[in-house]
C-alpha cells in the first residue's frame, strides 16, 4: 500500500509516504523539501542541520515508512515518555474547572452538579491533605530574606541559620510550624498570617498588642 501511495501523481501524497517518521509517529521534513515552502508548521517539523550532524545519515535514528514500522503500543509508549520528560523538566500547574450548569446559561448554578464535580475531582481530599501537611516549605535563607524584618532590627546582622529561623517564629508567636534539615515547614494558615502581617507592617500598622 505504501509503494502504491508513492506512485501517486499528487506530490503531497508522495511526500507523506516518503518522509521519515519520529518515534512518536510524526512526519519529518528535510531541508531540501522546505525550499520555497516555509511556514510555521514546516519550520517546526524540519530536521535541523545541527541535529542531523549527530548521525552518519539523516535517516539514522528515525523510522522509515516501509521498514521498522512501529506498533500503536510502541508509538503510545514513546509519546508518553516524551510527555513525561517535558513535565519533569518544567513546573507543571494543573487547573481544575467546574461547570456551573449543563445548559450553558449565565448566572445559573446547579448545586448538585457542582457538588458532584468537587467530589469527582478529589478537591475535598486535596484540601484535607493540605491542612494536615506542610504545603509551604522555604529554605532558611529564603525565609529569613522575606520575613526577618518582622522580628529583627533593620540594622541587625542576621545569619541564615536554623536557630534564627526558630527565633523569628517564636517572636511572631506562630503555631503549627516545624523545622527540617534545611527548610522551614509552614501550615497554610502560617503563610496567610505572614502575608497579612507583611502588608500591615508596610502600611505602618502595628499588628500585635
């Protein structure tokens, strides 16, 4: 079937079944095929010269259309490995959206639907785990850099040590915190308290009696 497609009179069809594929099943476009066809898609799919120099030939390390054909399971596995590598290299943030109603009408909230989505997404369990644990973990140096002016004088030389972190927390009368080997472990309400205290201090308001 591949050989029949390569005999087509349509140049686009011939190109689709002649180019090499990546391990994730995507087509590659060589620099010769890109001449006069520069678009945002072809430039993204092109095999760049510095990448081709790593191999003896441009086809080495890639899959042909007729040989070494991949199975669907192998393509899926390689795609997941590539996605896992991208996620591990970056900082992933997950956004959970709740649908207010099934009729897509504004200012309408279906309480049962929202309650079902909250339970299905595990938001309640996430909040409970957040309350029981220490979601905010700051290194000693970072913690003192942010909050040392709340308990120490401005002209005081404060070393970035575990003892000074403990002294700062005691002076602020915080509860529910603990100290690790290199970080200050705070509850969620500790961070909220410190944030409010910083804002009030900057405005010149005394928070404690």
